[in-house]
C-alpha cells in the first residue's frame, strides 16, 4: 500500500456507500474522515480543511462547499458521488461547483483513483502556477526597485556629467564658445570642452564615445580628467603635450587601451592662436567634420584620421588653417545626422550646411528648426559646440 499525505472527507447519509468509499481510500493510503451530513462536514472542515471532498450532496450543498474560503487555502475540490442516470443532474452538479462526478454504485474503485489522480494533477498545476506567479511578482518587485535605483544612479551620474561641462557662452580671448548636449539615455557618450591654455592659445574639442549609457559616460570622465592633467602639467612646465592636437589624441588612445573598457571614440581637437587666428587641429575619425561659416557661407573643414581606442599606433595628421577675424565654427557629434530628414548621407551633410547657414549662429535656432526639444527619444546622443571669433579688444 502506498502512503499519501492528503486528507479525504467523505459525506454520505448512506452508511454502506460511505463505508465502501472510506475503506477504499484508506486502502490506498489516504487519511479519511467520514460523516453522514453536511452539518457534520462543516464541523470537520472547520477543524481541518481536507484536500478532497467526496459527497452525495444537493446542488446547494455542493455550491456551499465549493465556495468555502480560507485566508491560506483555496476551497477543497468536491467530487459529486450520487445515484443518477440523468445527464442533466451531472451538468447541474458541475455547474454548482463540483470538480467531477462519480455515479453510484461504483464497483470499480480504479475509477475513483483515476478521478483523484486527475484532480490532484489539476491542483498541482494550479499550485505550481500560483507559486510561479508569486515568484514572478517578487521578481517584478525586485526588478522595479532595481530599475528605480538604476534611474536614480543615472540621474545622479548625469548631474555629475553636466558639472564636468564648461560654462555656457564662455568668452575666451578672441573667441566665444557655446554648446548643447542632449543624451539619448540618462547619460551621454558625447562630450566637449574648451578652455584657455595660456594668454595666446585656447583649446576646444568634441568627442563621441561608442555606445550609450553608463559605460560610455565613464569614458567622458576619463577625457575630462586627462585634459585637466595635461593643462596642469603644462602650467607646471613638466610637459607641453597640450599644445599638439595629434599628441593629445595619441595620449587618449593609449590611456583608453590601458583601461580595457572595450570602448572607442571619435574626436576633433582644435587649438586656436589668438594673435594670428591660426587653427591647428587633428581628427580622430570624427564625423561630421566641423562646419566653418565665414561671410554667411558654410563649408566643412578638411580632415581625416583613425578612431581612438582601437589600434596600438594610430596615425593622426595635423591640419592648419588661418581663420578670418569673424568666423563661426560648428562642431557636431554624428547624432545630429540621425535627426535630419534626407534620403542619403551626402544629402544629410548638405542639409546640415544649409541649416547652419540659416541658424544665425544660434544653437537655439538650430535646435528649434530640428525640433530637438520635442523628441521624447533621440536615436543617438547629440552634441553641438560653437566657437566664434569675436573682437580681441
């Protein structure tokens, strides 16, 4: 005889039938309580809920038992056990809440066992689904808490990142700089900076780190830290790397490879001499190239170079150009091209030139034209930096 932990309740006013069913259930290892009326059954259920109820019951009694609630347990399944040859009686019992129906007399106890097996399999699946649902609810709560914490961390990170950026509409000797950065996520992989090197020279750069989010934002911290170190070392007289755009790119390349972030970036670095308006710059695969506006006409600066953070010994060429006293130089990350509506990349580049010419050297005008503030989700980070020649008095 196999042993089961389940408890059975048998309700039948016919003592002979009740005894037959109880003995059969006991024989296959179930715990059995046997009662002769619904009143006795309710007392028994109050003392301990059974796992399964067999009963010769009226429709109202079946409905009552199938609706008994408990804070910890669902209602016990009810198997109607009755004399009938009318199919409508079976349907009525099932509609009242019975899980199954066995017609008396049942001389083949294997039928009873089959009903028990089927019902317990259903119970097992229900309980399994309940457990999975509870586990899923717990997981969802943990996930929501984790997402909330992650959002809070990203918002805090964005504040730190924004504080690393330079002052807007900053006037350096001979030039004025302004910028706009719009992240596609909470954190940006685009970065820019500008500052005076000494009384004669100013430096500016724009960088676009591969990917999005926190890992890309970490690289922008590296850029800010490195530019601060190069300036500090120059003022101490320990190195003059900051005077050479190509050496700056090599230094960033080396440090990025050493960090092993698995990230690379594109970058444009320019140094402007105030007295001569000579622009010296190097390009680390940055695209699109800066747009130079003079006398209302826009053109792309020439230049090319290898990406930063991919190769041990990349090549970066140095370019020189004498700028007029009045000029506007626009630098973009490639996210700007994602929001320009054109059929091809070449058409987008030409459209960008026209947009810059019509912007009156105003980032706000360009942003409004492209409706950047109306976009809930940007396809990519967007960074815009303007460097404009002003009176040197």
